[in-house]
């Protein structure tokens, strides 16, 4: 009888903790974002480095590659191409610069504006995390996840 009470108590504890464990696995922390002022500076950095064009060109090359490989018709290729929207990727860039304060961002902006070498080799093109996010973004575009329904 004592063993039965122990087993019942253990089963009850397991049943209580399973929902708590399951719930904790589904909640994701929100990514950190820079302040509004820092976002303005980051947008200027992106403009100075021509990174927006880089993102769009990268997506276009993925679309062209996939279109040729899978034999898309012109209408599908155009529909996928029109779904490219830089704003859908902008948060990944903001997240990259979240560790910089306003002074550091201003210093970076001046460097980007002054030296054209930063336009091809910069933190955005050399960051493995951002490059991985860009690949995921471009693959999602190719899969049609951003097509307006």
C-alpha cells in the first residue's frame, strides 16, 4: 500500500510538471532592438554602405538561380520577384547593431561615408549571422512566403 501511494504521488507530480515544461519550450524571448535614434543612424549606415541594394541583388540572384533550375514561367518569376521587400529583412540588420551605442554608430557612419572600401567589405557583409539570416530570407522569398495573398 505504501508503494502504491508513492507511485500515485510520483505520477501526480509528473502530470503537474509536464505542462510547465511544455509551456516553457514554446515561449521565445523577443530579440533586442536598438533605440529609435539608433535605428535612424543604422538606416544611414545601410544607405552609405548600399546594403539595401546588396540584399535585393542577393535575393534576385537566388530567384534567377531557382527559376532557371526549376523552370519557372515568367509570371511566377515576376510574382516572386515582386515579393522582395527590404523592410521584411530590416529587423535582422537592427539586431546586428544592437550592441553599439549612439556614439559608436555615429563613428561607424562617418567611416562608411568617408571610405568607399566599407561598401564592399563591412560588418554587414562579413557577419556570419547576418549572412545566414540573408540566406534564410532569400530562401523564404523563393519559396513564396512573402507573396501577398
